């Protein structure tokens, strides 16, 4: 499994994709793939508290960091991007969000589910005011403002987005990110742990 590669990619992904991933990681039923991630997480969680520290991640990655052009600073950047709620640790849902397979994110029914969550006043559109409500709740610590999410969707703060538009935009976003982040076979092998 190219987990490290997924982490790297995740650190460069849009805020919206991180929100989508966190939501799905928390709400999707457990599949076999997710079970494997649980095992890796447990192995990294040296204290058994349900959280991974930066030094846990660093010890796992030391070989990779030597081989690749990744210094401690860059690894810390990756770690911080996964630690969405800024606790200083990576909890399981955050780990899962970063490791979720892109195929899962790309499924229409899953994007639909995220849309229904984001449409917090249930009027059939996602607006800046819906997002603002969400960022006051559990997602509040993400330090994300609703207008920057609207921007990622190429919308003005006053626009509203239908479910159909949201689906198209998210799928386009995923395609664009996949095309930017391409690795050679050699790199793929190094990242395979
Ligand atoms: Ca955290
Ligand atoms: Ca709405």
C-alpha cells in the first residue's frame, strides 16, 4: 500500500477535499481496506491512546526520508496537514481521512452524502452560510473559513451550489489532483510500505 504517497498527496490537497475525507472517514461503513489502515494505525500508536505523535510518524518514515528529498520540516508539514483538528496528534479518523482510497471519495453516492451534510439548512443548495454553520461545530478547529471553500468551488461568496454542480466540481477537483501528482515506478516502489 502506498500510504506514504497518499499522505504526501493529502498534504497538498484542497481544504474541501480534506473536509470530504474527514466526513467520509467518520461516517462510512468499515470495509476491508479500512481494516488494513486500522492495523497500521495501531502499530504506529505506540502508547495505545488512539493517537499518533510526530515522533511516531518520524520513526516509521526515517528510511524513506533518507532515500527521498524529505527533511524533518517537510514531514512535519505533512503531519500538520493530517492533524486537521490541531491537537498535535493524529487521531484515527484523521489518519483514515488521509489514507482513504480516492476511488471511494469519487463515488457519486458518497459525494451526495457529503453534499447533504454541507447543506446544513437543507434547502438543496450549499451556500456560504451553510458552511459557516458547519465550521462552528465539530469542524470548527480546522481554521477554515467558508469563503475559501467557496473559492475552491470557483464560486463567489454569495453563490449557491446545487447537488449536481457540487458532484461535477468535486470530481473535476479529484481528476485535477490525480493528474498533477504522478510518480515514476521507481518512486512508487520506494513509497510502498
Ligand atoms: Ca488531531
Ligand atoms: Ca443550504
